[in-house]
């Protein structure tokens, strides 16, 4: 029974298209995250939601819009896709944001490899 | 501006020997450092952490050492096993005002343990 799942696993699309990636966690966690791993393998946080409320919004183009319909789901919608958006996108969750160790012991999904042509 | 650096992109070790993975950081204001392990086509998984007030934490074959004066930490794996072959990410955990906890990752070191 997968703790953090993402769909789709692979996504190939053309420049200018709009696409969504879905994430679900069944761990009962309050906080969910989106990370981007670029071609140089850096893993960087993009967004964080706590109980459906946006709490971290890094310097990300506003073509990226996260949506959290409930605390078990965090979806990522990307408008007008560009070549530079090609990356692996990881969803993650953690019990909370208190700054205690459990905040940082995050559970990651398997990733979605996005390729923009 | 890379706040967490793993200067060795790869490391190869013989089975049974010690693996030492290194990480340097620039910011002294952190709560924890963590190590994550990642296999191909999977997400990172949490391995071990260390609090900013400690200098060592051990969990089975894995030990993390923190040297605050040098702003350096290392992960020791003893003895190394072929199943340890993966990419290891060092991550700084920091509480940001009004943003909660945040992880800042290094770029990873690929460990290969040869039988």
C-alpha cells in the first residue's frame, strides 16, 4: 500500500501545453510538498502546504500553480510548458511544520519525469 | 548560491569496507541535518538525522558526524553492502518564520559498493 503516490510517472508533452501532476498520501500527514530535481540532480523545494494552506512558495514562475483539495492531496498544474520545465517532480509529505525532527523526515513519492519537447 | 554542498559526485567502495560521504554547509542557523538515500526511479527515503546540538548519531551501520566549527558533516557506513549502492543526499532542515520547516538539499553523491 503506497504511502505517497504520484500520477503519472512519465509525462511527455510539447511546449506551450498545460499539464497536471497529481499526488496523494495515505499517511495522515498535515503537510505536503513539491520538489523539482533538475538535470544537474539538484533537489529543490517549490511549494509546501499545511492543512490545505500554502506556507512555502519558493521563487517559482507563476505558470506553476499547486492546488490542495484536501490535506491528503496536492496537485501541481503547469501552464504554457517550456523546455526548461523538463525535470523530475517529487511530491512529499510530513507530519507537520513545527520544526521538530518529524517535520524533516519527509516521505517522498516515486517522482514524475516530465519531458517537454 | 549553494548552501549545502556535496563535493564528491561519486564514490566507489569495496563490500565490507567503510563508506564515508561528506557534506559542507554555509548557514549556521539550522535545526537538523539529515541524510536521504535514493535508488533509481524511486523517491528519496530518510536514512538518519542529527540535531544541531549533537556531534554524533548512530543507527546500526550508519553514523553521522557533525563538526560545527568546520561546518562539515559526514555519513559513515560500516560495513558497506552492495545494497547500499544509491545516491545519498545531505539535507539541512531549517525552520523559516511563517513558512514552517524546510529542507535544503545538496546535489548528492552516488555510492557504488562493489562485491
